């Protein structure tokens, strides 16, 4: 059996029906197919229960001496531990909770803007979400200078193109782990190796990679990382990770009564405690997948996460292979990695167009057929320009996660073929 056959066998053993039964939205959806997961994933019942339990049992402010308040403190601490395990942080104290990834990128950029000195160059890419571009470009008034690490025509960023951009003036390299628009995965461990060799830091936007693969800040050797819960099977919230000493040095706004150390110096004001409890439960859900696939009393929580995310990755490669075949069969122009031999460089997020047909019209027709996908500029104006696409029309995006099925991919293909025949 070759590797391709082995991967298919592993993926076919993935318990997708059992997993789908854990998601109330999927059970209530009827014939509707969720293929806009890049804009936000559904949540399992256990996450919903965690949020409800917080709101019913201890919806109070933390920091008090009475039982319900103490419980909030403990639930936040438990969530820090879980998220630290999810991303392999060095310490739970490095996990900072807040509203969303964008606000954390801005917070870090404001701090770095105060520390530029002779290292005043920031490297950004033309493949990222604008949140990880505009926030850094806003530092121009603080004296920052910028270099562009540009995507190649093959739909990915190449580290060989990064090397000549890095110098002793580089303060930071900011890039995505996976493009939210076209699904390309970046070799971020090599990014860190190149940046650190020049004395620069690395900031990673991990929002889109989170639901698709194993996050490991130690293996990646990055300095900062942001992620959002809403794509990671939890409610709307975000978190920032940074090396403890790096966060300790970072200038931030804080009230005088807040300790001047992570995570407290980063968490300005009250965040949404019930959604943090949901994020804790979402991590436990991913652990459960790993534990159920290969039961063992000896595995640690992190090892169960590794097993769960590994199984998800294998299954999603099968979904990606099927979707790639469907889109090619429909004559789609696929943006990003479109070579089946390079599927390991992408997640099952596909951005495409069908000839001169209107993306908006195709998506509207899909909605009529109970399939939810998205059209537009994907919050990536520079990428749209690079792809010679209009900001007004943009492209179509279909984005899958591990609760999607091969059958859904085939239904998507049938619908797309029917729409093309109708509109052509």
C-alpha cells in the first residue's frame, strides 16, 4: 500500500458521523451544508454546555472572595492551562485572553512601535489577512519602514524569498501560518530560523490554521502568535501568546492596579468569561477526538491533542483531494496550491472562480440550494490585486473542516455543475 492509499485508509477510519452528532447546529440544519467555516466554525454541545454553565452558575466578576467569583478565577486559570496545552506554550502565564485576534495584533504593534530604534524594518506579506498588514503599516508614523515578502505564482510564500529581505535592521517578520483566503500553509519554523539568525522577532497569525492542524509554538520557535476561538469550535473570543519575557518587555496600556506582568498587563478590562470557558471546552473536545481514536490511560492531555489534530489533518487531506478534483472537473480557476502532489501545503479552504461568471451570483444560487459558501475580497485587498481580481467581485471561497463529509463535497460538485449549466 502506497502513502496515498495509507492516507486514504486512515482518513476513511475517521469517525465523522460520531463527530457530527456532537454538533447541535449540524443536527438541526436539515439539508443545509456548512462550507463557510473559514468565517466561523460551529460548536460542539460540550462547548455550548460550558458557556451555559458559566452564565447560569457563576456569571459574576472575578476577583471576589465568595464562591462564585472564586469559580470564575479558576475557570479562567483552567482555560489558560488548556490553551497552553493546545499550542504547546512554555507556561499558561503566556496565554492572554481578549476580544479577537485583530485587537491583539494592534496591541502588539503599538508596543513594538515604541521599541523600533535602529531596528525599524518590518516585513509583511501580500498573502495575509489585512489585519496582519494594516496594523503594521499604521506604524509608519512611528518611523517604521516596510519590506514585502511576496507570494509566488505557485500560490505560497517561499522562505528563499524571505532571506534577502532580512537584515540587521529587521525588527519583526509578520506572516500567517495559513492563508485564510486560499488555504496555503507557510513554513513558519524556517521563517523563525531566518529571522532569529538576524536578531529579529516573528509574529504569527494562526487564526486560520487553528482548526486544521497542530499548533506548536516551541517547534515553530516564534515570538508571538494570535488565534481566535470562533474558527476553533468555540464562541467568539481571541487569545495572544508570547514568550513570557517578550510580553514582559512589551509596552502596553494598563491601569495602575494591574500587575505589570503577563498575562494581566495585556488583558485590559473585562473580557467575555463565558466564551473563555467555551474555549476551554473546545480544547477538551479536540483532546476527546485523540483519546477516542486510540484509547490509552498513559497519554498526556497534549499527546491526546497531538493525536486528535493529526487525525483531523489526515481526514481533511482527503476532503481537500476530493474538493480539488470537483473544482478541476468544473473548470474552476483555483487560487493557491492547485497541484494534488502539493496538498500537504494547504488546508481544505478553496478560493476560486468559474470563468467570467459572477461570484456573487454563484454564491446566491448555492444559497438557494442550501449550501453556504462566500464571495468577495476575503479581507485581503493586496492579495486580490496580486491575483488581478476586483475588490468588488473578488472570488468564491468554500471552506471545509473535519465535520464536513465527502458526500457533502460531491453534493457541492453537483450543485456547482448545475449552476454553471444554468448561468452559462
